[in-house]
C-alpha cells in the first residue's frame, strides 16, 4: 500500500482545518482523481470542497497533475484552489 503526504493550501486549509497529513491509500485509490474522490467521502466540508464541480488543482511532487496522474509511495500531493493574481 502506498503512503502519501497531503498538503492543503489557501481556502482548503482554512475550511478543512488541516494543513497536512500522511495517509495510506486504500485499495482502489491509485490516481490523483481517485484520491480526491476518496477524500470527499469524509463528509461535511470535505464533500463540499472536493466536489468535482469545484475547481481544485492538484500537484504531485511539485508538478501540476490531472485526475489520471498515478500516485506512488512517498509522493507529496498538494491540493489548492486556482490562484489568481498579478
């Protein structure tokens, strides 16, 4: 089983009340999209914030990733809302 380090930024960190955590991926969770869907099953703010209708970016080991990005043991996965600025 793979273990990944999750990092939450901006609105996600504030609303979910967590900055980081280490999780063991359950069977059937092998991609960034599957991870997001699994986290959404935690209920409450998790379900609301990680709903697929909401824009959430995912980076794996500092590279932007799409939902199909495979996850490996030891990966760092960051979740954050789109950022604007100038």
